[in-house]
C-alpha cells in the first residue's frame, strides 16, 4: 500500500515537491515504473485531507480493484463534496406492494377467464356438455 511519505520521498529525489502540478507528478511516478492505477492512487493520497485519509483510500481501492458498488458516503468523500444520494434499496422498499386482496382478485379473475375459455372452446367444437349425445337424466 502506498503511503504519503513514500510518494513524497520519490518526488523529492526527483526534485519536485507534492504541491507541483499533477502532470509533473504523474510523469515522475510513471518513470519510476508505477502502474497507471497506482499513479492515480498516489495522486489521491497526495491531495487528500489527512483527517479522511483512511476512508478515501479504501473507497479508491474499491473503485479500482473490485466490482463492488460505492455507497453515497464513499462517493461524497471521493468527490470532496457533501451530497446525499438515497440508496436504491430504500427506494425499492418504498414501492407499494400488492395486498392479499389484490392477489386473490388476480387468482379469481384468471380462473374465471380460463374456465370461460374452456366452455367457449367446448361449445364451438360440440364437445363435452355441448355434444349432441349428452343427456342429463
């Protein structure tokens, strides 16, 4: 894991301080054989507030190295601004679920429609109770 001191040492060896523009720092770190994602991580580490260091670096690793989604607080800390994004799970819970009466109504209507369709088919094809030889005694 990269630390701020390591990055500052590499920069000071090359004659650049941590307040230099990002392009200069990026070129120095790339020439020091850092990978592209490590350079991005190093830039975030250099520019971050020491008070929030742990959460921002963890969120950055989550972005670059996993397929996990970020929650709203991690996005806020990475962007450096305060935003409030409601979770998708809370929106899903707020959706109205059908009641038991509605489910019962759906089942009853589907049964009525299917039985009606069966009797119409039997009537059209002279089958069952609609056949000519059918008699009730």
